[in-house]
């Protein structure tokens, strides 16, 4: 294993998520080899980012869990999952939550399915599908900056269940970065949670979880 990646899995994930079981830790540990193997065949992670996998992809994905912890039995839809982010790390963290990971690019879903199978993630269903085609009701929609919020909301609002049981009302938890004031101007209910409030690494200085409730 790359020394930097080894340090990341030994320190970053357990530091910020100290309650991981041994099994969960082992699942996170396996991500490096899996993504390196698949990335050599299908480029789902930037070549320059693969050596920062646990910081820029895994820990970033888990930033959503710092804002909202998902209850057992709930359902979460990851739109435009790419290689499985944020869905795969969240599915490891919440084994009793059902995750639907969708992407319009079939070869990326092939990677997600292979990773989920290798990790024995029974709570992951990966589909080659556009957001507009997804029909099931879910509690939350998660994603990593697939498109602007004004375009994203119409795709997914039909899927959010009316009745919620979490701290936050059902809606969107979106990983975004930078100044979003213009993009979010038409969404007065939106809340921004800076990831620098939870993580000390410089990478997270401009990263946020954007929360938009879609049900009361």
C-alpha cells in the first residue's frame, strides 16, 4: 500500500469516526486496493487524487454524516454517484440504511457494483439510471456537485418522502465548494454547513454540505 494512503486509513477515518467496528474499518481499508485496481481500467477517480483517496473522497463523503446521521431503516439516494461517492462510504458507515446509487454512465456503475460486491455491502443497490427515471421514495438525496441546485431540485424532489423521522427534515444533502451565494439565492430555506467545522485538513476549508429541506 502507498505510504500516504496507509497513513490516511490509519489516522484520518478512525480519528473522525472513532466508533467504527473492526468490520467497518476493514471495509474502509479495502477501498484503496479496489479503487486502484478499477481506476486502472475505468477512470472514476482523478489520477492526481488517487493518492489522497481517504481524504478527498472517503472523508469528504462522510462529511454528510457529520451533518445528519441516518436512522436504521431509512433510504438514501445518491445521484450521479460516479465511482460510488458519497454512497459507498456512507453505506459502510450505516449498514442498516438502504442506499440507492445511480449514474447515467454505465461503466461507472459497473465499478460501483463491483466495489459493493467485494465489500459485501448488502445495503447498496447500484443502477445505471438517470435521476428523472428513479421512482422509489427516499428520506434523503445525497450527491457531490453534479449540477447547479436549480437544475438538481426538479430531478429529485418527487422522490423525497413526506414524513420524516430525522433531526433534519427530508431533503437534499449536497457536497459543494466555494461561494454559493448566487447559486442558492432562490432557495431561502437552504443551510450551509462548512466542513471546516468538523475537519481540520486544508482541503476542507472551502468545502460544505448544503442542506435543502424539501418536506416539512
